[in-house]
């Protein structure tokens, strides 16, 4: 298994962003205990940072919320792909982890996840054989994978049934939605697929999976009604499969819940599926954000489906320097599409620090990110704004998933932006 000590010994590749340029840091562990300071000028810009206090808060309040709702948590690893953060989520009480690909799932297995969900269709010889090998070597750490059609079920059955000693593959039938992604489109299709799984060797049916996060518009109440209707269908398929005794005799899993509607999922499923393990797969809560997910949390505040939602705090920031003031109403920073998410909202400058003037980061307003190039950010400012070349700006982001994958190492910092260590991602 991969341990924190293994990661500390990892030699950082040349060109790793946000690593001191003086050669003093060669391994990930070298970032700890050196007294490095982002505001003190030790870190080359740009740099992605995670505030430890905010992470600790988010892990604690989310786990408490899920526990109180009568559900389990299998955080989606694709958000961070950071073993150190994933390990903290497990240590904090997570039931297991979720992955989108077998490559992601294998990494999660290597760090010791007690249970895993592949929230995607398992297709391809190499992928199925990997699952077979993992489950054979560690049968006490179950892995659940999705199916939505006969071809997928038969391919998995063939490979598992041919391997002496391999435990059956644990399958979940995915229920999709019209014009959505994968998944059967009706309960009758799901029931027929469940009968096929029950009849084939090397496979077992262990539950139903869904993803409601594709529902999103400017109409929050309408969206919630649509999600509730979809979840009713998920429950209906579960009951139909159980009525025909198509499930394996041990653990049955009913899972949905991204980062937008986990409150509705917990309310809908927890009371309607006695005997099943209700698993939420939210991932972005670990860092939260100051854009898309902050908006979604405000919708949960209004709904209070299962009590007040968790008080999450934005933990992820990208810092950089002002490198040019070419026009009175413009500043250019060294931060672009290769450094920060831009798929939902552009980053927002929230903090300002001028070396030699400030002792700590200051709040800042009135700075608008107008556009991003590959390595440059174009900021619109007031012509008389006190913003100088060399100033540091800290940006909060929207959609953490597409910021994490731009960084092989992020810096974990304290409240004064002292560097506590490095967090390694594997994308």
C-alpha cells in the first residue's frame, strides 16, 4: 500500500510548479518543516494553496451531516486525486471512496480504501482484469462497479467466471435519465438487466446507482422537484429488484448524491430502502469553493431537506503576482488557463499583499478577472486602484475539480500562509 512516508520520499519532477527555485526542495517531504512562507517570497508564482483549517472544518462538518442523515459517505476521488486528502477523508469516517476510472480506482485501492465504487461503466479487458485481480487479492475490501446493458454484464461475467478463485464481481445497475449520460432509461430495462446478472456466473447484483447532478438550471425549486422525481425512480427500481430476489445475499448498496443535491438524496433514500446501505458520493466538499458550489450550498440552506447543511469553507486559492500595469484600468497577473479553473466561473481576487507594506494578507474588492490566456490573467480595475507590479493577489475559484488537475503539488498552508507541507496529486 502507499503510505504518507512513501509520498514524503517522492522526488519532485523538474518543473514542478510552486517549488522553491533555489534547489532546497527535492522531495515532497522537503516542503514540511522548512519555515517556508508564501507571503515571505519563498514560493515562485503562481502557487495553488489549501488552507488546513478550512479542510479540517469541511471534513468534520460534512461527515457529521452525513452521519446524522443516516447515510454513508464515499467521497469522489476525482476531485483531488490526492492520496493525503483521501486518507484524511477515510480517517474522518468515510465508508469508502468513489472513482471514475479504473486507474483512479487502483490508486484508491493502493492507499487502503476499505470499499470502492467505480461510478462509471466497467468496459474493456484490461479494466475488467484489473478489477478481478484487486478483488481476488483483497476480498475483504469490496469494489462495486456499474453496468447498464447486456454487453457490459456479459463481458464482466466471462472474465470473472474464467478465473479460478476470483470472487464474483459486485455490480450496481445504473439508472440514467433521458438525454443524460450512461444508465438504463427505465425501471423495466433495469429489471431485465437484473435478471440477466442473476442468471450469469461470476457476477452478483448488489444494488442500484444513480447520479442526479445533471439537473441544474436557474430555477432551484423546479430543479429540486425534478431530482425528487428521478430519485423516486431509483427507489422504484430497487424495490422491483428486491421483490424478485435478484440481489446477492449480503450487502446491498443504494447510491447517488454528487455535490449539488446530497441533501435531497439523503432525504429520499434513507427512509425508503430499509436494509440497504445508503451511500453519498460527494467530492467537492473537501475544499468547497467561492462560486458554483457556494451557490449550490445556498440552495440547500433554503431547502433544509434534512436539517441545516454543513457549514463548508473555501479552502483552495491560487496566488500570483501582478506583473504589468499596461493601462490605467488594467493589470496583468501571471496566472492563466494552465493554473486555475475557468469552465464555470473565472477566478475572483479576494486577497492582496504588498511586500514591505503589509504584515498579513488584506481583503480586496473591485478587481475583476476579465479573461484568461494560457499563462496570463487580464484584470479590470479602477484607474486609480492602488495595485502595483510585484503585489501578490490571492484568487478564490469556482469548481475545484478543474483546478486540482492543473497542479502536481499544492501547498498546504496555515492561516498566515506559512507552508505546512506539500499535497501530491495523481492525474
